[in-house]
C-alpha cells in the first residue's frame, strides 16, 4: 500500500472511530509504528487530526475552531507558543489551547469532568505527553516570560529533579500541582493586596 493510500485509510478510520492508538494503526496497516508516525505528520499539519499521548484524535470540523499558534490562550489571552502549548480535548471534538502549563492546569480545573484528555510538551525533549503522567516544576529561576507562577512540564521525574538541581524550584506530580498552583496564586494575590 502506498503512503497516500495509508493516509486515506487513516482519515477514514479516525473519522469513524474518533480516537486510535499508533499501535492499532500499525497493526491495521501492516507497517511499523515509525512508518505510521511519518504518515501522520502531514495529516497533523493539515489539521485533520491532533496527536495525543500514544495515538491520534479526530479533529473534523473542530479543526476550524482549534487555536493555532497565532491565536490566544483560552485562559489568559496571550499568544499561544507551540513549544509550551497545553491542549485540552473536550467532548464533541472540541479542543482548547493554553499558552503554558500554568494556564492549562487552571483551565483544566475549571472544566473538570468535561476534559476527556489533556496533553502538553516535555520541556526538554519537546515530545507530547499526557498531562496526568507529567511531572511539573514550579518556581524555577529560569524565567521564560510566560504566566506566573511559571510551571514547566517533564515526562520523567528524573529529568525534572535534575532540572531543579540547576535552576531551583520544586517537583510536583499532577495531583500535587492541582493543589499547589492555586495555593501559590492565592498567596501571591494576598501579598499584592497587602502592598
């Protein structure tokens, strides 16, 4: 089967199933997972699908509503920088983008059970990771000029801990950051009110 034929098959399947794993695609197409990744690249770029942790999700008409790198963060309205983008996949193929993990986590808390999946990028490796499996670093001395308190994302705890050794801050799991980020913001707001 030629690449173009595989891509048409992928479009057909994802329109029907809405979500598929790379492993499923590899098995159905009879090609390696690496070949599947190469076949998906143009489909992701054209907006037909979005890459998720371990697979893909159908964008359909929602692709027209999905934020592009030039659009605004759903939470703070800053421009979305793809390197730090945090995506929330909601029901009915809706996708929201936040400019960074700080805004993405706050929006995640606002939406609660409406979030089907959340993905972000590993700060060092730039690979896509599932937010619940992510390690977060808050209060590092490296200022990237985004929302404060700044939150950086890492796929591996070991990488987050090594980063903290060089740039300070503290490492949090997903459950911990959902508690600590609002606390930190509340303390910061209280401090500004006293000034």
